[in-house]
C-alpha cells in the first residue's frame, strides 16, 4: 500500500532511474517494462520517444507553484499566452495556475507513473521543446502525437488530459501508466492533499484550502477516459 508521503511526492522510494546517466528521469518500478516497450514501438514507427519530465517531487512542484503565484515564472492562459498575475485576485491566480500546473501534493508526476514525452527526432538542431498544444497539433510533434493517441494504450498508457474537460488544459504530451496510476489514484484522497498543503510554505494557502473540494474534483479526478485497454 503506497504511503501518503509517496502519494504526495515526498518519498521517492518506489521509483527507479531509467538509466545510469546523471539526472536520468525516475519512473515507478512497476511501469519500467511497459515504458521500454512503448519506446521500442515508437522507434520502430520512426520516432525517438524521449521523456521531457518524469517524476517531480513535492519540493520541485512547490517551487514551480510559488514561482508562478509570485509572478517570477510565466503563467499562461488557455491559449498559451502569458498572463499578468499581478492584476489577478488570489482566487483567479490559483485557477490560472491550475490550468497548466498541479498543486504540490496533487501532481500525477509525483507518482512516477506519468511523464511528458516528445519525439527527439522531430526537433531541429536549434529547436527547443515548449510543450504547448500547437507543437503537437500541427507543429513538429504532430506526427508523433497522432501515433501516441492511437498506440499508447497497446503498451498500457493513456493520455489523461487528451481533451480539455474544464480542469487541466489539454496536454497531448502527457501520458500515464493506466494500471499503476489507477491504483495510486484510488489510494490518494483529499485529506492527504489538505495535510500536505497545510504543512507547506505555499503561496495562496488559505485560498487553496478554502476551495479544496472544488480543486480536487476539477483538477485531480477529472480525467479523460481510458480507451482500448484490456488490462
């Protein structure tokens, strides 16, 4: 049974680096074989599937959140355009950040089951990855994105944010290991999240805790359905 510390990104003991290189992405031990199979299948289809972001700790997510809340890091609107957070109320700031960034303690990246992926082969020598929908809709990652939609479930993965369901914005680069993430989400609950938030130096804490019911139902459990999986 996963512990609250593991589920909120404060204990990475169930995770393993995918290789021996420094700063290699860490994944949950239970998904390593399926990820390797997905990567191999992508290679056979002409893509070089790479991880842009795997496991993120609570501390890392907290730094991202506080940087965005304070305006030190960019916050984007639904169309991926920069917002001026200084003009927003705390409640509006929280909602704007949640479109693209999870609360510390509530990120699926805490589990090592979820990863942001891209086709390295599609990037030119001077191109950098931005992880925005246009890249995956009709930009350099479009062919890879279409392949991922069709084939990810064959190796036990799905896209939890394939569509905008009124919570997290559409993220065609974000894949999740179906069986393992389902088990961990079932073990996770709002009380765990409340404890993690209450004990952290997080910007907007009172506003977050005051609307945590809505945040949990809109941004944690509001996911796209798994398709074509027989696991």
